[in-house]
């Protein structure tokens, strides 16, 4: 974890920090070769080596939730499975009070990766 990433995580409220670290672990478990960086002032993970914005999945921590930004195509594809969550065209919010849907998150990551690197 580089200094910039560490500083971002440390700046979060405790509940958000804990949930973001869980989400980070899911991503790194699913994408073990991913590069971790800061993009748009949140954490980003490359889907391919040196991946740019369209080739990244991003996550962010907020007071009462963590956000996952997998790309609109991924949200459209999984929309029927996201009904229990607050989501929009480009993001999904997971409450800091609830368990993360680990398998669903992994499926979304792998789906997005398959579109970027078929």
C-alpha cells in the first residue's frame, strides 16, 4: 500500500475505514495483479496493467457507506441483483452497517474485467 492510498484510508471515519478495507480485500483477492492508486480522489484498481480510467474499478469511503464504481455497463448487467442497494448509473452504495455481498462484488469485478480484457 503506497503512502497516498494509506493517507486516504486513514482519513476516513472508523466504520467507513473498516468497510472500505473489506472491499479493498475483495478486489485484491479477485484481481491479485491489480495496481492500486488514487484516481478522482478515491481508490482505483486497474483491470489490466497500467489501466486508465475506463480500465479501472474504483472505491470510496463516506460517512455512512462505501461506494463501488465498477462502470455503468456492469451496473446495467447486474441491475436485477442490486435492488437491495442504493445505486445509480455509475455507483453502488453499501452501508457501513451491513455485510458486503462478497460474491456479487467478485462477479461484477470479473464481468468488468472480461469486457476490458476479453
